[in-house]
C-alpha cells in the first residue's frame, strides 16, 4: 500500500529536524529561567538567544517578542478589550475579539478604512489570499505567512503581529506576539511577571528553543526559493482538478495567494465527505480551518466572500509543503478524480 500523503500543512507543518534537535538539547537545561543561580541563568540565556534568533528571522529587530502558547493566546492578549474592527474572514481566534464589520470583496480582499483601530490577517488559512497591509494597522495575524512569503515585521507597518511555531515546522503549543517597543499592553495572565510583565508563567524553554530553530530554518528555505517549487506543484494540482471537474470553483484564485494553498469546491459535494474519502485513500486534507475541535461546517470565509451555502459547505483545502512531491500531487489528482466521478454518477 502506498505511503500516506500529508497535504494539510496550513493546519500544522511537520516538525523540522532542526527544531527536534534543538528541543532535545534544551531538555538538558534544568534550571528555572527566573532563578538567579547558574542553572537558572543558563535557561534564561537560552530563551534570550532564541528571542534574538526569532527577531532576526521575522525582521523584528528592535521590537518586543512576547512568548505565548500560540496565536490564539496571542490574539487574546493583543485584542481583548481594545474594541477593534476586523473582517468575517479572520480566524476564529481573532474574530472572537473584534467587530467583524469590514467589507470583504468577492476575491477575498478586505477594505480597511481605519487601520489604527483594525486587525487584518496577512494571509487566509483557507483560501491563501494575501492582503495588502495598510500602514498603521493595529494588529496583523501573520500566522500563516511566516516562512512562506517574504515578510518582515519592521516593514509591515503594524503595531502588533501574531506568530505560531507549528505553522512553520516548530513544536505545537508555543508562539509569539510581536509588538513595537513601547506599546502599551496589559497582561492577561498575572503572576511572576515573566515576558516583561506581559505574560506570566514559567517559560516553555523546550518549546521556545524549537520555535527559534524552526524559524531560522524556515527563512533559509524561503531564501533558497523552496516555496517557488511548492507553488509550481500547487498550480499543477489546480490544473488537474479543473481538467477533471470543469464546474469546480476556486475561491480567491485570481488574488495574490500563499504559494502552497489550493481551495476548491464542487457545489453539492460536501467538504466533510471529501475529507473522509481522501483520508481513506491515504491523503490528509481539510475542509476549512483545522482549529475547531474537529467540527466541519460551511466555511465562514467563503460565505463572507459571497458564496452560497452549496459552495461554502463543499470547499476543501489542500495545502502543500516543501516535502511535497510532484508524484504525490499526481496521486492525489487521480484519487480525487475517482471519487468525483462516483459523486457525479450518484448525482445523475
């Protein structure tokens, strides 16, 4: 039986070997970073070295980097109580804290009339659509963008940005809120005053070490043009799907997109059904965001873009990574096409 093919990189990227090794090494650092003895200072030094590595990788030199458990916590820390505006296409972790009243165009782009009081994702996790960031934006959710497209916090023009390690090959459960130095930010988790008083709790030393190693390796891949090859394979995938199913809809296809993301729908063929069929065929894909405790529902993103429920409930997302091969893409096209033909026969 052929090996399984992982095509859900936007949900989580496989752990990079550099991150794994950095985490193994960090396990030997036994001290608490808040302790003043030699063991504690060693742990603290590891954290600060990682903070510097991430700042360099993300073009955030001179900014503050607050380690969190991931972008969901970072969003709460950045957005709670601020009364910001956002769009319905924002990730649930962001939409929960903002007024989702910004206009979304059919191509997935968002109009932001008041950047200083708004939040905007840099790239959508479902469609891959990349936004033009307005100068002075309060908060940018860059979770899906780091390591996939050229991006630097210092030229993004925003006050705060979100990052999550597992999206770029780091461990799950560690992320960062990046903010311009001097930004007023009230702590949501109080206690020992770690992370410059903005996020208390003993730091996840092992996760932070893995995060830094993954960020550094991800930027090397980006500089080497790795994602250009990924984009080529994504385009081959979409061409194969369109050839097999001429009625297929590709939301956001004509917009600037992440190089690895393909979102498509055959109206009436439920996304949940396709995910299960592809899983049985040996392919891991998703229907919408993977951060909903296993729930599959009509895509809120596609609904905001103006698609009806027949399309929004039928969309799937296939997201590639640097390890994806052209042979795997061919196998996926064949497997999906076989299931599509069965769907058409049942619908006839």
